[in-house]
C-alpha cells in the first residue's frame, strides 16, 4: 500500500481573483514563457551581432501568430468540444481554458517571425537559431499551465511520484467539490506535464552546449530543436489515455511528431551542407570589425 503522502499534489484552484479581475494560472505560465523566450532570444541575437532589442520588433509578429496558430491546431485536431455534440463553438476563442497545440504555434509563430525578420532586416535562420533554446524553455514553463488546470496527464499509476488529479470545473477554474465542500479526487496519474517540462529543458541545454562547443552553422540550432522535441513528445503521447482522435490506431499527435521529426532531419542535413560549423557568417550590412570581434570571442569561449 502507498502512504497518503506518496504522490505529487495538484492545485485545487487555477484562477485567482485580483478584485474583479481573474488571474488564470494557465495564462500566467504561457506569458511567463513568452517573456523568457524573448529575453533568451535577445541575448543570443546580441551574440550574433544584432541589436538585442530587435527581438521585440520580431516578437511583435511572432507571438500573436504563434498563439493563433496554437489555437487553430487544437480546434482542428480536437473539434468535438467546439463543434461536436453539446459543443460550444464560442469556446474555440476561450484560450484561457487551455488548448494550444504546439505544432500550430510553431508553424504560424515561424511565419510571424519570418514576417518580422523581413521587416527588421534580420536573417530568419539567425533569428530561429537564437530563438530555439528560448522557445523550448518557454514550452517547459508553459506545461505548468496544464498542471494548474489538472489536465493532459498520463495513465493511472501507483508510482511514488504519481500526480493527484481532481475532477475539474473548466468554466470556474477550480476542482469540483462534494457535498461536504471537499475537492473530488479523479485519480492518480503519470505527471506527463513534468516529464515534458524536464525533457524540454534538456533539449535547450543540448542546443546551447553544442552551439557553444562547435559554433553550429546557420539553421542547425533551430532544426535540432525541431528534430529533438518530437522524440520526447511521442513518448508522452504513448503515456496518455485521454480521449484523442486517432489515425491507424495512433493518436494524431504521434503522426504529426513523426512528420515533424523527418522534416527537422531534412532541414538539419540541408543546413549542414550549406552552412558548416565554424565562425559565424557575417550578418547583412554589418561592420566587419564587429564580426571579427564576435568570431574571436566565440573562438575563446570554445577553447
């Protein structure tokens, strides 16, 4: 028998009130992740010879595109809560309840980033390389929003680090309570949100260390991120047993992960041929003296 304390607790409330204003922890986690990603990207852009504050000009396009893309992907791949029986189409706009598909966020976020880069004079692959570790760290932080919503957990388990999950009132943002006022426990499950959060941090660390050690050629940091993340995500999908649309017996996200992994591998191979590792390639309209100083600094850091 497991002791009562052998579990990872979940919050019973996901919304806090500041006077008449609701503070939804899911949104807080997403916004905190965005802030972190922008900060990391700005620092890495500076290391590549760009102005650090140019990240705000690009983020102005990338962030809203990413949020819209994430929601569109969620609605397309899981339409039942919005357009199925007893579904509410207006809930498709209620992103504070959760439901941002990462693949849609990456796809449209990249499109928004490309537009921002074109307008700001930043090479897109330079920006994507700078953003890769920050974006995956933002995903690690954003997963805690699922924790506050008591959602997207794995199968039932008896492991000591099992996650205690409550029956959840999505519209109210808190656990369902019984007649005595106690939150109703739905069960104990694998904490896949925690696994994925830690895996994302490992990916960020791998990208940063490889880039620092080998001065990865243009585009490689980004495609490494695109290739590595699906590996862990497939594992998470296989651990879950919540309702999901399937193709040939596999969850839709599993097939998407396979396609994305192949795309990331192809992108990495192409960039490896076009942009070998070594000193940074000069940025457009840059000062050669500054480029030389950056190359010398990178060489010193790698020794």
